């Protein structure tokens, strides 16, 4: 789940924060189900298995701006170890190419290339009939 170019306007507190030119790279615990479900799951399964966090031990790698107000890029979820490896790789790439070039490359990679499908603006006979029926019904009910 890659989201280049302003994924959210509110950056969270990140773990393992590393400063890079123009921003920071960190890992964000994957909170798909929310904190209440997460901690309930932890408490219920701790006595049963000893390590209940396996399914919750996921992290996203996040790039934020230098002020820390905006998320610029998010990738994940990864396991904790692979998130750290991916974070190091992103830090190395941003250090080499720069933040703008890194984001541009990710945007190009996530873009889709192919034929563009556009409607002609013409309605089929069945679509015209449904539209006429809907307009007639709205006129009867007094909706314009």
C-alpha cells in the first residue's frame, strides 16, 4: 500500500526516526484495528501463547516533511525486521538522490500506464428510458 504525495495531513509519532535531507523517515506501528482491540487482544492471548503480538507486529515505513506536519510517503505493512531493513534502504536512497527525486520516482512507479477509457457522452436506449422515467417521477413529486 504505497501512498506517495501527501498521504495524510496529520503525521503520527513515529518509531526509529531518522533524519534525512528535507525530512525524516520512521516506522509507524500498523494500527489496523485500533488501540482498544490491539490491547484487548494482547491481554487475552498473553497467558495462552506468551507472544501474542505476532499478528500486530506490523509496521509501515513513513517519510514525513522536516517540520513533521505532513506525511509524504507511506509503504507497508512490514514485519518489524523487514520494516527496519526497508527504512534503511529508503534512508540510503534519499541520501543519494534527495527527497524530491525519491518522491518523484515513487510517484512514477505507482502511476498506471495504459489506455484511457472515456465515455462518448451518448446514452443507450435503456439509459435514456431510465433517465426519462426518473425525470418524470421527480416532476410528479415536485422535485426539480
